[in-house]
C-alpha cells in the first residue's frame, strides 16, 4: 500500500518501486442517509513505464509529489510515468465519478419510486 510520501527521498523510493509494474488503485465510497446505505468500491489497474533515475528526478521536480498517494498524479504529467490505465481514470484521480453518478442515479430513482 502506498500512502503519501513523507519526504522526497520516500517519493523517489515509491516511484522506483512502481517503475515497470502494474498496481491497483481502489477507492471505496459510501452513500448514507439515515438507515439507508450503499457501499461500493472501484478498482483501476495502472501500469507504470520503466523509469530511469533521471526520469524520476524530472518528475519529482515538475510535480508536487508529497501530497499524492504513491508520489504521482495521473492528471499532472501522468504521461511521463504511466504507460497504461485499465479502468476509471477519475478513480485514480481520487473519486470514481462514472460509478458515483450511476449509484446516485439508482439511489434517487429508488427514492422517487417510493413516493
């Protein structure tokens, strides 16, 4: 599991570990209103490019990595580090909007059918 790095050294280490590998980004969401709830998760597979030390240094200089889980942001020069993404891009950014929209639509359809 990759959280936010506490230093640039740790960020560099994370990017080295991700280099050339595929990892999963999973986001869990919950919709709750009174006793009613719906919990779901979305997983996206992200494949990193093989990164040299120089490429990692360039990325760390260009992107503020300390506030990003895994020390990267697909929406900030992500093409420098990400080779392929299978699943929801918005999930990797932080919130799976496509699935959330679907869940909210079903949520409100259920509410309107009760009235």
